């Protein structure tokens, strides 16, 4: 028996994301606001050089900065 999310052609992470969003939206106002705040996630990353961790950066800010900077042309 195939799982519904597999049959729909989506990943498990996407399935969980959609399901949790549906549950949050079905709550009454005050619990919904608290649940939506918990649902926000922030991803960070760091580059490593010579076995040492570099600066930790916010992924959304780094993506925004990369999309604004012009790409070097050869």
C-alpha cells in the first residue's frame, strides 16, 4: 500500500508542512496565533575553511543579498 503523499508525488517534508498549516488554520483565533508563531522557522548556515567554522548567517538574508548582487561576467 502506497502512502498518500507518495502517490500525490510530494516529499514527506512537504506533506508534513501542508498538514501542519491546515491544522494551524483550523484553530480558533488565540490558539491559532500562538501556533503560527511556533510554525515559523529560521535556517542558518556557516561556511567551513581549514576545519574552522566561519560566520553563521541567516539563509533568507544571504539569499536576498545574493539576488541583489550582480553576477560577475567573464
